[in-house]
């Protein structure tokens, strides 16, 4: 889905991984986000310090509901400076918007998977009455580690470059989703891909979000969804051929 921004599109080199250090060790216990200063590190660049609330629920005390906060443009830029990434200041706010948009979209994909569980009778039999919806318990950025699925698609692209993508994901996150209804935690793997820009030069991204193959349950879920997608594709192609044949009569 292309992102509509008035700012110039970012160079592809600036999308090589998330600049925010998502290591679990550096999380601020007060806001569950990395501790990043709101003051310029180089005493020359002053950006906005306002942080945006996401729609992604985070762990809080029972009876309370809060969502994760995104880093401010100043915090984002400071993270880039710490990592030694040269970034034009005028692009920082656009990068923050993209960072936030991709996380919101990733959460939407997670919810699609979680909603499938509601149709599972065995799962619903374990649900505790009055429990809340799933939330993001913790997460970790792993831009330097390619997931097994990403490696598979890279190999497929090497074999058939005209049919499969040959570019690796520019980032990877592992999200731990807690299901309060059952008390279990499920790891999700998210691969972030860049796609060719639109004719207007707007950047395009693709996300591959799925439960990690950490349990027999996750394997069954992945297999079930995969079979449904294959069947849906076959049915659509058959429907298309049928419609073409009817139009030619």
C-alpha cells in the first residue's frame, strides 16, 4: 500500500532497518519504549518532541488500557545519529510517519491472525470470561537476521528472478503478543519489504506478518491459512476463466 506524503521520497539506503534500538534491555520501564533523549545530541538540530500514541495496546495494570507511544522526530533523529546514519533533517518527519504507519499496519495484520482464533472451538473453550483483547507485550528489532521464510523467498528469487522478488527485507521485527483470554504468549515474525515506487515516486512497502513456527498450534494455523489462500487463488483463477468463456459465447 503506497504511503501518501508531501515530502520527497526517501533514498532506499535510509530504509535499511529500523533506527530505534528495540533491544529488550534498553526499554524504559515507565513507558515500555527505548530511553531516547528529547534534546539534540549535536546541539544543532532541534526537531519536534511531541510523541504520537499508537493504536497498539501494551501491558498495564488490570483494569487500565494504554497504548504504545511512538518516538518523536527528535528521538528518531537522535537514534539515527547514534547509529552513524547520515540523514537529511528534512526527511526525519517523513521517516517517523513511515515508521508509525508500518507498525500500525503490522498490528492490523496481527489482529487478522488473532481473529481467526475466535473461530477455533478448542481455543474458545479455554477463554476466560471478561478477558481483554490481545496486546503487544514486548518486541525486538532484528534487521541483521533474515527469517527462514525470507531466506526461502530469496532462494526462489535467485532461481526464478522474473517471478519472485530478489530484494531481501529491509527490516525484521519479532513481536510477542499476549492473549489475555488464555494467558499464552505468541511470537510473531514481521518482514518489511520495499517495493517499486508508484509513478508519482511515492514509496511502496509490503509486510509479511505471521506467527513464528514455535509450536504445533502455530504450525497448524500457518498451514490452515496457507491452504485457504491457495484454494482462494485457484477458485479466483477458475472463476476468471469461466467469466471469459461466457463473455466469448
